[in-house]
């Protein structure tokens, strides 16, 4: 989608700071980090949210999680722990309507989140 921020980032039309990528996903640093490590992992294909994932997407969540595992290794937070988060909809503060997985780490996380 030409008007989607994350589609434009994946296409290289808007600059980002890359962390890793695979054939189907791209990981880059969040511009407003909520933790010392805050990386977004997005599918290269436009999918609006986790609520829109269907069997026709052929394992895209697997791809996102596998790339997230690479990210936590690269960022050095695999051993200390990290959080993976999908937000869906306005009440969850989803600000870009493109499926994305937040990878958060580098500090002790609060519970409940807040």
C-alpha cells in the first residue's frame, strides 16, 4: 500500500535504521523507543494487523518471530530476557495500521505493563 508508513519503510522510500531482515520480514529500530532495545519487526507484505492474519498468509507470524529471535541475539538481550508484543486497534495504541511485532529489552519490564 503506497500510503502505509511501514510499506514505505520496507520499500526504502522512508529511511530507517535496519537491524535485520529475511525474505518476508524487515526489522528496524523504533523512532520512539520504550526500552533500551526497541525494534519493530514487520512483514514485507502489507497486513493491517494481527486481527487480519489468515491461513493464506502462510506462516508470516513464524517468520516475524524467527526474525525477532535474530534481533534479540544481535542486540544482546536473549539471555537477560525480552518482550514480544503485537498491538491491535486503537485501545492498544496501534498507531500504524500494518502488522508489526515490538521487540523490547535491555531493562527489567514492569508487570502489568504500563
